[in-house]
């Protein structure tokens, strides 16, 4: 793909992959955070923070007691340390969630040999680019990702797509997802909200 699929050919290929995911009822969860801000979960690193945010939502997505297994792309270094941190999180839970659906022993695999991990990389990289404001390639591919995002109560903001801290970035749920309400618990806040970043433009804070 890297050598032979360029420009529109690559775009068509990515959209075809996402279309196949839709046909197979794939559900997507993506978490993005601002590394200049405090972590959302109290994790010591932002990498572990987004991992924990993902695990909370994956457990919520899976049926209680389902025994779902999390498979991570193999880290470049400190694999044992990373897996130990994930296992501790799954065992002990977080301030917001006690894990009931995910198996306590996460696995790693080489994404060069695992197509589903390659799809996960496509979704993650494109979603992060869309959140970050890349406007050349990301919008078209993200349009194929958007229908796959997990929904709860008709919304994906904070559910299928979590941007931290949302008290700064919640307006992006309006621009990226077309959602006119930001939900904090049972409180619905109209979007776009004047006091938050990106109130007037999804590209300009």
C-alpha cells in the first residue's frame, strides 16, 4: 500500500476498508487528549491516560460478563511494563468504572500481521488528525469513520469519540460529529458553546 497506493487510490482503499467494517457492524472507540493538560484518569503518562479512557469505554461497550479480550499493537519498548499497567487498571478499576466485561490479561500482537490492528491504526491516526485540524486528507476518511463510532443515547461525543479535556474541546463534537448537545451526566449543554474553544469555527480556537 505504501508504495503502490497514492492519493485518490489510497483514499478509495481506506474508504472501502471502512465500508467493509460497516458491513460487518464494527464499532469504533477513539480517545484523544491534550498532552499539555492534566490527565483525565490520574494516569502518570498521557499514553496510559488515553489507554485507560479507551478501556473504560470498551468495557462499557461490551456486554457484562462477556469476557472480551483487548489486543494492543505491540509497543516499541517496555511491553511488559505497559501490559502490567493495563492489567492493573483492569483488575483494580478506575474512579469511574469497575471492569466487568474485559478479560484482565490484555494481549499484544504485531500490527504488520494483523489486519484488524491495521484498521485500528487507520481509525486512530485519522481521528487524531481530524481532531487536530488536518484539513487535506482527514475529513474524507473521517466521514467514513463517523458512522462507526459507538453511540449511547444517540450521541457519539464522549462515547465513541472522547476528547480530553472536553471542558475545552467539547465544541469539536459539534463540528466533527454534528452534535448540538454536549452531555455531562444527565446535563445537556447546547453546542457550540461560546465560552469554549472553537465556538465559531472548527479550525480556529
